[in-house]
């Protein structure tokens, strides 16, 4: 226990004031001694600081409870669960797309990250991929990474949400097999029947977008399946 002196009390009050203001979104400018506290946690933060100055770390952890963060991820909680996937690959010159089946398991990491694990086939071979998606409250954009079992280069993605069309549109960039840059555009349309339609395009030789892939996700009947125990369709 650290002795409480008048000087230390003032220091702890100042630190607690910063943490509490941060937690409450700097909603008022009154001195700590005159302000009206917004939650019971406010005073508990001060008591923690009084008992141990190292507990400043705990202050910011507790402060996050009262801080209404704009995570931007609430709308994507509907993705959580197991999904059946119908994959259509569009090859240049082919009469029709190659169709395969896959599965996806989606979970939330806290309230801020959407984590996806996909299993299926690609070009007749077993294929597995994973992604995470988060939200940058400053830029108002979504961002994330995609990795898979056929490449050692991650794809970095960034994009925006259109509330009117219920569509997430992102662009991604990665390295191709020859080391050259490859850029993609991806859209995920949230349909009224609760399914999701993912579409990936890339610029063709003529500069026009060329469709490469579509994946239709529908909620699986078996919601108990895990990312590492998904039955191949």
C-alpha cells in the first residue's frame, strides 16, 4: 500500500480526472472536485489510484466500460455463426463458372473484430482461409486482412458501408505469384433473406472490372460446427 499524502492525492485525482473524462467522452469541462459523476465507476477509479499508483492501467481498462466507443461493428454481428457457401469461379473464356461448396464460421472478438474461417476447394484442391475485419472510427472505414492456404502473401483490405444498399465495398491489394501487385474490388451484399452475396472483381487487360468469384452464403442448419470441424459438402 502506498502512503496517501496530500500531494499524492492531488496527483491521483488529476490522473483519475483524465481517465474519467476519456471514459465519458470529455462530455464536460468542470474540475473533478465540482463535476457530477456519471457512474459509480468514476469514484471507484479514484479509490484504485489512491491504493496503488500502478493501478493506472486498471483505470483505463475500467474506463473503457463507460466509454461509448464507435466500433462500427454492430451491424456485422448478424454474421456470427456457421454458414454454407456456394462458390462460383469465373475463368476467362469458360462457358460457365466452376461451382464448388464451402463452409464458413464467423465469430466476434469482443465487440470490435469480426473473425472468419473459411474451408472449401479451389481448383480441385482443399482450400482454407481466414480474415479479420475492424473499423477505424477516425477514417470511418472498415479494414482487415485475408490469408489463405495457397499464398504466403496477406491481402490488406479497406472500404466503406452503404446503408442504403446494405453493401460493404472494399478494395484489396496483395502480391501475385510472380511478385507483382494485384488489386481487387470486393462487395458483400446483405440480402433481405439474410443471405450474403460476396463478389470479387479485378481490372482486366482493357481496364474494365472482370468478375472472378461469387460466393453465396446461407445460414447453416447445424450451428454447432466449429472452424476446425466443418464437414465438407
